[in-house]
C-alpha cells in the first residue's frame, strides 16, 4: 500500500510540474535581464544559490536512497542502501536547516495572503501571486514534515524505544518523509516558478 | 443395499477386525501414569524385581540386581511408551532428528582420532554402526551418560554378542533422572559399566546395594544365574549384589525418593558444560544460568508428558509442532509470546519478563536467535574451549581434568542456523581415518585402525595431559601407506583433521585439500543464559558493530593434531553475512555520534523555526480577530 502511495505521489508531482511547465512555456514569458541592483548584492545571492543547490542535492540523495527499496519492492531498506540513506540524511538535516533559515523570512504570510488563504475579501490588500502563495504553503508543510521525519529516525537511534515501538516510528517516518519530499519538491518548483514570474514581470 | 446384505457386510467387517487383532478396548493407563490431581510427590515404597519380573528378597544368599524396567514398569508405568521419549529414542527408526545436538565424541589419542557420533541423523555426525562401532563398544564408552536401553545390534561382532549375555543388557535407567535420593550415584553407574556390570549398574548406583566383582573378568560362557560354574580363581570377581538391609521396610519393600520432575542436579550430571579452565578450580567463581540463579529448574522449560518427548525449546522443534504449550516453552514463546499469538505470560504461570530491547532495531530479532546475545561464553578475539559432562566425563571417578584433554570443543562459534538466524555454537573438529567412496569419506572403525597401527608400531603414545599426540605429515603419510597396503583394492585411504582432508598424491606425498566433511561439527549453545545486563549489546551497538567485533571477525581456532591448525575467520560460518558490509558499518560507527548531533541540532532548530512561524500566525490570527491590521502576520 505504501509503495502504491509513493508511486502515486511521485506520478502526481510529475504530472503537476510537467503540466505547469507546459503552461508556462506556452505563455512565452520573456526573461528579464538581471538588474544592476541584483549584481551589487552578489554574496547573499551566491550563498542562497549554494544553499539551495545543496538542499536540492541532499533532498535528491535522501529521496533516492530512501525510496529505492520501496520502488524496487524489496522487503525492507537495509545493507549498503540503508547506510547511504543514513549518511545522506545527516547531510540533508544540515542542508534542510540552512534552506529553512534562508527561506523562512521570505515565506512569512502577508495579510493579503492570509485573507486569500482563509477566503476573506480584503479590499485594501495588494494582489497576491498564487505561485508565491503556494511556495509559502509548501514551505511550511515541508518544514512541519521534516521535523517528525528527523525525530522518528533519531528516536530509533537511542535506547528509548522497543523494536515494536520502532515499527510505529518507522511508519511515521515513512509517511512524514513522503509528505516532506512531495512538499519540498513543490516548494522548490514554486520558488523557481515565482522567480521566473518575477523576472518575466 | 438390502437388509440381508447389510447384515452380511457387518459380520464380515467384524470378522476381519477380529482376525486383524483390533483392540477390544483402548489400553488403560497404568496405575502410576494416572494423575491423581495431587501436587504432592507420590510415595514409592515398592518391591524390587529382577529382569525376569520376580520379586527380589534381599536376604537371599545370592540376590539378583533389580531391573529398573521391571521394577518401575512391572505394573505401574508404561515403560514401552516412555522408551520412545527423547532420551531413549535415538536409535529408533522414524524419529525426527531435530537440530544438531551434542554428539558422542569417540576419541583415540593413539590414532589421532576425534569423531562425532550419533544414532540420530545429525549433519556432520556419523552413525556408530556406519563406523563399525557396535552397541557394546558404544555402551562401554558412553553408556554411563545415556539412560537409553541398549542391547546388541548388527555392528556387534560375535564376541560382542557373547559378551552381552555376560554383562547383561543396559535397561532404560529411570533412576538416572527421577531418583532424588542423595545416595544415588551416577558416577558409580559409570564405574560399573566400565566393569561390564551392565545389569548391576542401576542397583549399584541406587545406593540400595553394594555391587562387587566385575563381569569383564568373566569368560564368554559366564552365566550370572550359575555363578558356581566359575573357576575358583575367579570366584572373588563374580559380580555380586549385597543389599543394604537398612534400606528395606517390612515386607521386603524399599522406599525410593522418586520425583515426577527430575532434579536439576540429575540433569547436570550429563548436561554440564564449563570453560576448560574451570575443572579443578574453585567452583564459586563460575557463573550460572540466569534461570537457575532465579530458582528455576531445568524441567520447568525442558518439559514432557508421559511420552517423555522432552522439549528442546528451540524455535521450530518437531516436539512443539502443533502443540501451543510446547511452543510457549521456547525463549521467544515464554518471554515474547509464541508465534500462534499466545500471550507472553510464560508457561506454568511464571510471568516471564517481557524484554524491552530498547534501541534494538527490529531487524535483530529477525536475524538473530535469542541465544546469540544471551547465551554461551562471552566472545573474544579467539574462540575458547569448553568441557562437557558427556565428552569429558565430568563428575566421574578419575576424569581427566586437564584443560588439554580430548575432545577439544571450541566455542563460541557464531554460525547460521537452518532458519537463517545467527546463533552461538560449539564446534568439534573431526579427525579420523577413512576411505573415499563415491566422493564421500567413510570413516574407518577407530578400533580397527588402532589395532593395525599397534601391529606396525605406528600408534602414538598418548600424552599425559590427554591431548593430541605429536604427529606430523610424515606420520600421516606412513599411516596412509599402511592403510593402502593393508587392503589392496579398497578405496583410497584418507585422513581428515583440522578442517582439511589429507591424501597421498600420485608421487606418494601427502597433500591436503578442503573437504566438506572436514568442517567442524556444530551444535547450538542454549545455556548458560545471560540476563540483559550481561547480554551482547548491553554496552552498546559496538559490542557487535566494531571493527574487531568477535561475533563477525573473531578467529575460530582450528583444532588439529597436526601442528599447523591455524584459525578460520568467524565469517566462514556465516554465509549470509556480508563481511565487507559489516566492516563498513563498523567503520562508519564513529561518525554516528556526529550524525546524531547534527540531526538532533537541526531538528531542534527547525522545530523552533516552525514554532516561531506558528507564533507569528497565532499573533496574526489574534490581530485579525481583534480587528487590528498589520502588514505581516
């Protein structure tokens, strides 16, 4: 059942992203040249780029090592794959923290976004970008999913829980990890899309 | 069908059943086999019977020894059913062998022989009759440690068959387990067997009588019922029974202290196993099985009904098949609940503690037996040696207590069980002479080899410590050539020792090679069970997941009479374990603390960030509900 869910989630992600990309390319958005103001502020930009790249690589690594066994329909994650998963998970934990720190300020919800999210009709609020709203939403869900994903794996490493309880933790880990990966991918895509929209404007 | 034909058919069936000896009624249980419901110990004040079933009058001039089968089974206990129990049925056809158990190890230092034997079809052990060892030779060597009845078999020579009538047959010795009398002496039983006083052994061991004389000194024509026919010089050596009058009550009946449940001390006589360094040293320094230390008895787990199919308590044993109660007597069944869903309350209401195994990944419970962590000697860089009661005669008179005395039993060896789980084992490296037949080595009768070597003055002088004699490949070559010359036309003679097969090559030199039959005979360690605080893993994962972890990387000492024994790696016995992976895992362990620290720190900061966001959201929500406006929430 979990394997079906994983395949379904990955298929839905691919479908959503591919569809949105197709829509965007059809609109022929013109990329705006990099503004002079951006060039002067090169270090934070480079840092953001590095952190985002590191986050993306670690996410990819932890996703591949984590879900390979599930997709290959093997009984359990073990052996060298588990070792690789645990190793990359350490890097992912650090990268996730860095990405969160970089993005958390930009992903605060504005009043207008709150109005839109809650279905309110605020008249004075500026127009809200749907892509940015989705980016922010996925960021917070990804953040909320990352914590149980890390915590369940960590708890199992300490002499605190029995093997039976570890199985419960494993189930939580699997569910929260799937949620984290899906939301992280969508967050990353929305961030890129928002950037394209920003440059197109 | 018409009525007339129905009646004819019924009569015909009735007639056929009568001819076939169909029992008119089920056999009634005997008096002593009917549970009275009382928890008290049944009193046994009984008449002693000889092997013909006649009551013994201890005051007779030449009283006979009592027969355990006649005395216990005369009218009280179903000895025929009991004789199919685990301790008695090794040689019976159709009995499931179960997993490997401790073999009988035939040793002969003079011919550098150490061969595991068993009447059960255990992997790596040889049936005595296949090695040319008859029942009499077997009884003389090992009879003291088996309560099973023994009499002549097809491997006995004509002389052996004659000697059986002199010594008498070995009966099922009920007293070996059930006699709780402080004077019952199994070591005396062993001594009597050494004197060939088979029919007298139980009587002598019981303390009811003193037995003098030795059947071994009697001629092949000796008749124990006609002692007067023995020549005068041998009269003092005629086996005689001198019953102790004070052991009899009025009516010539004798009280026996018989317990339904065998006392653990009785079990220990045959089932003791200790480190080689322990015999001869102070016992109080030795450890003990945690169950025994908590006041339990062997029979509380190794239990049986009238059929004496005593449970061995490993998972999947035939005796527990379809028997939920027997299934609950295994480690897992008692402590964690049996596979059939029975709760882990423990049999007999013992309320066995449920192991929490905190921090232990569930994978370990799937791939390791309970004994892997909890039983046997603690592993170290190299395997040690053990002595067992049966192999080394512990508890018998004049047992060789030297640490180097044969047989050499190596432990602990962590090997893969039949179900794929790893478990601790004892190992004995076979060393014997044989002939290659159809790709298999058929062992030669060690006694025949010895007589051959004796004739040619090639047998080695056993060392005083009882260990291996000094031999080398030159001697092996001499013996192989002798075996070749002694039986021209016979298959090639070979020698197995120290994990190798030795044979003569075309040029007449000795060459060694690997051979499956040279691999050690392994049997699982079940005891002593260590509690959680002394189990593997009590000091952390690195008890096993370290670069020098003995359970994966220890050296298993190869025991060989030849000097170049050497060692094998533990991993040789773990075909499903990837040693390279285990080493990688062990190497990665030092980074685990960093992993934990990084991931913990990240998780905590991420939680704080999330809480910060939630706080902002709550503030915003509050502001909205109170009508205030802010740019950001």
